[in-house]
C-alpha cells in the first residue's frame, strides 16, 4: 500500500513539474469509456455539418498517416473530430490517446470544457486541457487540448513524449503561427519514425497548396459550414448610418501641417520598399498610407509618385486603383519621366496602354456623398492609420443597442490598450441609450476563468471586446453583430538590423472573412468594417507566416533539442513549410553564440538549456539568471517583464501635454541617466498608489498605461514560477527570496545584471568626433523617447554623459539615421566584468609590450579621455569591438575577478537546485564584484536612487476596502461567529482554505446536509490547524463556474467528512476578487487557488467580506435554513470602486 502511495505521489510530482515547465503530463493509451451524453446534446451534434462526414473522416484517418480537414466556420470540426475518434475507439475496444494543439490558451480551455460537457463528463477525466501554468488532466485523460507551445515543449523532451499517443491534431493551421509551422516541421520528421501515429490538420481557410506540397500523400476532406447570411457594411456606410462626426472636427486644425509632415518620412520609406521589392505587401502598405492623403504624394528626393512606381513595376491592379482615386498621370519625376514614360521605358506595354486610354478619356469621376463623407473623415481623423477611433466604435455600439434587436456585439480590437480605452468610451456612450448591457473582454493575457464568462447566455446586451483571439480560436454562439477595426498587432523583424517592432497592421483578406463569419451563427448577422471598400481591396490575400517576420532565437534554441544529430539549425529550419530567410536564421544563431547560449559548433551550453525553459527571449532570460547570481532578482524581474511585454508609457494626443509626459519620465529616472530606471519606478510607484486606491490618478499624471502594468504583474508571477521549477528559486520559504534580493537596493548591481544579458546591445561615445557608435553602425542617435536626450544641442547631450558606455534595448532605423531606445549609462568596469561570453576564447589581457598597432587601436576605442601622452601599457579586449586601456595591476585584478565571477555563474548553471547555500569563497566573489561596481559608480558621480529594492506589493490589506464609494466604515466580517456583530480583524486564529469542487450538485447537497467530504491532503491541513487551536473557514468554488459560491466554518472531522456551519451562500464572481493576491501562493490571484489552498489571513478575511459588499443578484445555491437570520440574504452594498460591477450596467469604470 505504501509503495502505491509513493508511486502516486511521484507521478503527481512529475505532473506538477510538467505543468510548470509547460509540458504535457504523462499518460497511457486506454479504451475510452462510454460517453454519458444528454439526448438533446446528441441531437445538436447530429445537426452540425461535419456529422454527415463522420464515416469519411474516420475511414480517411484510419487509412492515411496525414489527413487535412478544411472546415468552414461553424462546421464543428474542433469539437467533433476528436469525439469521433474517441467513440470509434470505444466501439472497437481499442486503446487511444489524443493530443489536440490550439493556438491560444483560451481556445484549449473553452473547447475542452465544451467537449467534456457534450460527453456528460467532468473536465479532467477523459477530457482535459493543459496550458502554461494551468492544467486539468489526470491519468485517465485520453483527449488533451493544449497550446502549440505546450506540445512543442513536450516534443523537445524526445520521441518518448508521443510514445503513448495515437493521434495528434493540429487545429487552426491557417493562422501560420511560428510555433505551428515549427510544429509541422517536427511532426513531419517524427512521422517517419512513428509509423502508427496519425496526424490530423484542421483549419477554416487553409492554404491547401502549401500543406499538400509539404505533406506528400495527405488526403483532404472539405466540410461546408452552416452560416446564415451576413450583411456587410464598410466605413463609408457606418459614417452614413451613425451620422458620426469626429469630436472637435469643426474647429480649424492648427497643427495639420505638422501632423502631415510627420508622415512624409514613412511614405518615402514605403515608396522605396515598393520600388526595391515590388511585392504585394509593399504596395499594400504604400496604398494604406496614401488613404486619406494626396494620392499624388511625391518622394522627397526623386519626386516620383506611387503611380510611377506601379507603372515601372508592372502592377496593373495598383495602377487601376490609383487612377480610380484620381492619380495624375501627367506628374513628372526628377528624371522628367511620367508614369506612361516609365511603363514604356520598362517595356510594360499593357500598363502603357492603360495610361494612354485614361489620358485620352479625360472624364472626371463623380464622387458620391458617401465618398465625400469618407474623404472628410479620413482627412480630419487625428491618427487615421495607426490608431482606432474609439468614439466611432462607441457611437456604433450605441446605435445598434438603441434599435432593440437582440444579439451580442463582438468588436475586434488590435490590443489590450484599445480594448480598455474602447470599453470606457462605450460606457460613456451607453448612458443615453437606456438598455441593460455587460461588457466582456477577451485577450490572451486575461485570466482564463474571467474569459469564460463571455460564453454565458445573459438577458442583457452582451458587448465583447476582443483581439483576434475570437477570430477562429473560440466561438460565441449568440453573436449577431461584428465590428471589425481591421487591425491586428504584429511583430516584425528587420533581418538586416536585427530589430523587432510591434506594429498595428492591417489584417489580410482571409482574416477579414473569418471575422465576418463570427456573426450569423444562430440567425442572419451584420458585419461593420471600420475601413473603406477600397482599402479592403488592397488587403493581402493571406497573412504573412510568423516564421518569416519574427525573431528566431527561441526556435533556434528549440531546434537544437529537436534536430537530428549533426544537423545545423539553418538546415533544420530550411525544412519548414515556408523557410525563414537565411539571413534571419544566421543572425539569430550568431546572437545566441554571443549570449553564450550556443557553442561555436551550435551545441547548447548549460545556459542555453536553462534559457529554453523560460518564457522570455534568451537575452532577457540571461538577465534574470545573472540577477539571481548577483542577488538583485526582484527589480530585474520587473524590468525584464516590462521589456518582454512593452513599455507602459503612452504618448498623449494633445501636443501641449507631450512636454509634461517627457518631464514625468525624467522625474522617474531621478537623474540616473536610465530608461530602465523609469520602467522600474513606474511599476513600483504604480503598485504603491494602487494600495492607496490612487492608481488611476497616478497613471493619468504620469502618462502610464494601467493595462500594461497589469500585464507585467501577471508575467512576473509566471516567470517566478518557472525559476522555481528550474531550481534557481526555492519552492518553499521566503528566506531564499530574501537572500536573492540582498543587493536589490544597489542600482549598480542591477545594471550589471542587465548588461550581462543585453550584450551585445552596447553603444559608445566617441568623444573626439562627438558621435555615438555601436558594433554595426558608425553613427547612431538617441531615440526621442529616451531620458538621455534632453532636447537641447545633441553634442552637449553627449558631452554631459558621465560615462562613454550606453546599454540599450533595441535599435531601429528612422529614415537614414539609426536610433537606440530604452538606454542606460553604465560604467566601463561594468561592461568589462559583465558583458560577453562567460567562456572567453582567449585571454582578454595583453601585456605592456604589445605592439604599437594594438596600442593605437586601443587609443581609438578607449572609453575615457586620458592624457594622450600617457603610455599604453595594457590593453583589455572584450571582443573585436570593445577594448579598454588601463594600468597593468588594475587590469590583472579585473581579469581575475571576471574569471572568478563567470566561473561561479557556470557552476550555478550546472546544478542550481543543489546550490542551496553559497560557500564563503563564492560569497566573497559576489561581495567584491558589488564593491567594485559601486565604487566605480561613485567615481563617475552616478547617483544611487533610494527604495528601488522594495518588495513588490501584492495588495495593501490593511485598508482593503477604501475603494468603496460609501464613506461609512467597512461592515464586520462574520467569520468568527455567524451572530457576531463585532469587527473581525485579521486574527491568525483563523485558517482560510479554498475548496475547488467539480460539481455544483455536490455543493447543493452539502448546503442541504451541512457536511462535506475532503481529500486526504486537505484533511491533514484541517487537522493540523485545529490541533493548533485555529478555527477553519472553507471557501467553495465550483470548477468552471467563474466564481465563489459561499463559505462555511468547519466542525471536528468525522473520518473524511466534516460538519459545515454555513456562514454565507451566494455567487461572488472572480472579477470582484481579482485585486486579492495570496502571498501564500506566490502572490497569485485567489481564483487561481488549488484545492485545499490556504489563504493568508488578511486575504481570507477580505475575500469573505465580498459577500457583504456585492450588489443584489440571484444565487446559484439555495440559502440553507440553518444560516443565522441576522445575516442579510440580499448581500446589499455598493460595488467596489475601481472594479467593474458585473451585475449591472454602468456608464464608466468607477
């Protein structure tokens, strides 16, 4: 019996480790049990279009190793195909195990819940899901929905990951996610080794030619969809229907010329790209930039127009569109060529004939009223191409709601900031409509349990703000209206400079059709496109695959674990469906070598093996590992998470506020010459203001995005969990975190950790020529957003810098000049000690007898302005670019210190979990490094800011309900006694436990009977607390309900069953408790608690008080007869200010 228990515990530990590392839990193929489906659900399934293809699908999958199912929106492929396979295995008595990959976590969670419900099973049994840091699976799970990333990380463990898997299903392959393309590459190689494995690819709008060419012999099954007619409206129609005018549009635009001048450089770049490459994407971008502006815009230097470029590149489609917009064919470039002459010169007679006919006709086009209205709107829009008009969206929502026709409204936004901004405008616009409504948000970084609420059917008008997560990954049945902004946020990499930028881009035609298809599921729908008909014609057919436009560092690391022996990374990635550019692959590999993640032979180093397990790019992961070594984890973790997501600072629209925005950043920098300091202080001060209910005001005053900082908070918790899983941070106990933050108050040490990771992103001031140089560029400038640029004379700015070395996050090109952004001044000693590989290929020290050429080179590159007559005695060369010259004794000491520090780092990488306590020698090395770095900062007169090492706040529970709009004191908590009227303090005599239950019916029975049966682990926790004399209060939450259902006080256990004295029963949604973070669970939100999770007493008290403070609403559970009559069953009180009240509509967040 003990052996069985030990085995079960061992398996549980393995599964927990897999979840944290983002890998699939272990499992075995079994014969699936018979489904216990409701007859009504069975009837609904039979009505889906894909049901008619059941036998064809099963026969095809059985006879072929690769099957492609192309099913239109609404066909039911995602939920039904896996069930077909399970049912077939049950009937045949054949063991199976299925893995279904999804592009997003919300899709994996929602679809698994739907399938489990259709089979009449509890989630976590036969059907489960696994996403990063969240899992509902068991040893019985035979169909697991997971994200691409989880499946890919599982495959990185070797072929054994699929040893018990019979079918792998990859859904939504048309999205061309880079992990999806990489997954297809890996799976195709594995098919040759695993002959019994069946691969099923599913999509709504797949590029069949690409897939069939890639998987030779794959069989295609086309399944039609079941959609009602969806009526289309474009921007010109929306403007007419709503009568919308831009607020303040009737006032003269004083700065119109200045605004236009800012776009000239962008237009010039687009024209140059169209001329050089002539691709669909280049012309689509050029035409998009021209919309709302003069179609005859001339290139600054060549005076060429878009029409000339289209004629010279043989693009009749573009020529036609430009002529329809009134392009002038008689315009002349610097070489005195017109568009016609360009076509003749390049030999394109078809284009020449088109232009001749147009010139000969000479008939002006009649512009309709809709077109005039559209032109006026586009000219007056404040930022027509790069932003979303939230006022227009809100006006349209109010218009649709005022009609009274039922149906949910789904609004596609590019990102979270637009979701939040648009939500506030909607609340303002809906005040005059007088209808009940609720706003829901869908975003990949929003908590899964909160996103589940969007699938509920509610009597109020449902308004859903979503990113492209709702495009194909999830289906909301009651959507009738779709509002499509036409935008998506995409990252793109310039392979030449290695710069990756997050841009708001126009979607493809295929994506636009997918969004339209979200309406009309249950009845005829309407799709409102916030772009013109003409712009829609310019959309590319399909989105560019991510593997062609995103950095490849992470994939290159993964490739080393998945590629066959003696296969280079470039050769392995060249086998992808659409291989990435060789230059991008080569640059990614070279960067990994520079960061010490790969050896010169492209083998993974110890560092590379750890970086693979962190959910940030390799350079940022290295920053974290050095922060652990240097004991400054918390501030570096905050900075890294901000860099991994995005900067929180927003640019105010009003020009007169931009100076205030810059001044705010300078105040946060506190004279440190560091943008990284502004990121750290913005987060810390925001957390401090949030504890005082002043976070919104802080964000407004400092031009900071509340939404971005919320994202950073979540990412911090995720990375800390992964560091624990890797052994760098202890799983239990706060002493380790305290030790790892010993030097968190020392800014010099924090910069050292950043320098170690962000290398080779270094710039150097050339004092002789008053220039800023990098490894690849002889002349760069500071980006206007950095605090190092004071707005005055540029040469004076460089002169006033206290050091010649600048660390930067990214470099981009604006016109002909490169700019570096997110910069920090660092000392030369910091660069030498921290930057570069830990294993030097050669001794970086040359003696004083080095030849004259070396000394001359050092003099040219040295980082300080020493006396030129001083002899060159010792040269320290970090790499082929960065060199330092100093006295021989100091040089030897620095070399020895660097070698000891990096040797210590390499030892820690080999066994982080085993190194619980630093030896005295290791501790002395760290202290010496800290002392050297600190003294160097002092010698350069760089300030040491105070308070930067403060521990991140979970929540200030000493005053948790000052957010209430009621000025009266908080009501007492009944946790001690149901009849108590006295104020309840956060007494440690109470132990609060969260109980997760999979069945609402069981909770109904517990309310009626007053008893509950606990798991053995929870029973042990209860018994221990009661032995210590503590009162145990349990708070119940049904899995998948999206909230808490009540809390009760426990009596003494009777075997596994305990008597319950119910104190409060009623529904408290997770959204109402989202501000409560549990320090006893890695500062995660209380809704993330596992079964039996203990809550810090003040958190438990605050959670219980929510039942007294939420507005009236119907309870899921009946109120038990034995609850004290003194307890109000209406749960009156005002909503908590700052948290959206989910039970009644409001005109704004309050």
